[in-house]
C-alpha cells in the first residue's frame, strides 16, 4: 500500500484522521477552521507530534512521493 503524503490531505480529511484515527479531542470544531487561511496549516502541524510508525500505519507519510524526497515540515 502506497503511503499518502500528509501535505496532500484536505482540511476535512486531516480533521477526520486526527479525531477518529488518532483520537485528538482538543482541536477547534471543523466548522471554525475549515474556511480559515490558517486552518489547514494548523491541522497539518498536529501530525508532527505523531510517531512516524503511527502515521505509516494510518497510510500517511511526510515524504513527497512524487519526488521521492522528504516533504518540508
């Protein structure tokens, strides 16, 4: 299974993964951040605190698969 680069996630998708898969409960409501310029960046930054192994188990990676290089974090 190919891993999905975290930077390719949309706001709703990232929110669902963080809340459902990883159980984060201290995030602002999706409705409060989905249309904000900072909302997506805030959600993606939450993935930085998660272990790489847990991300891989969820099918995610920080690597940019298109270039085969680590994505900027």
